[in-house]
C-alpha cells in the first residue's frame, strides 16, 4: 500500500511550503501524479486527510491531477499515448519506447490563508 508513504510525502511537502510562506492554514493542495504509478486516488486522499489531522493542513482538500502516459519512439520520433510496456511503435514497429510523461509525482500547488 504505497499510497500511505506517498501521502506522507505530500503532507510533509505541504507543511514545508506552508511554513515557507508563513501560512496560518492550508485550504487545499494539488498533486500531479502520472498514471503509470498505479496510485488509487481515494486511498491517497484518505491517507492525506488522516495524516493532516492536528496540523495547519487539517481539513485541506487534496486535488489530484492525473498525467496521461505518453512515449516516444527513439527510431522514428512518433509520439504514442498509453502505457509503453511491451508496446511497439505503431509507425515503424520498433520495440523499446521511451516514456515521456506518466511518471510525474509532485506537489504542484497549495492554497493557504
């Protein structure tokens, strides 16, 4: 259940950012997560909610933005959408697509008071 450790990372990042800007309260936080991570949004949000209890982020909403997976063919440069695993380039047939997006995992923003 890696959602718990990810939630912990997001909570720590949220609190660090809030402290850096002198916030008294965090209302919301935005996370960008690539679809290749296999994170279950409701589990991540639930852990985030539980881990923010007793902090200035208690009650803050975690807004999750999903980033679609895309890959590029190193042979012909074609951009391919979807999971790259075991896929061949639809244009030239080469295996070994390189992931361009879908592996993101970051705290993108926080909304504070």
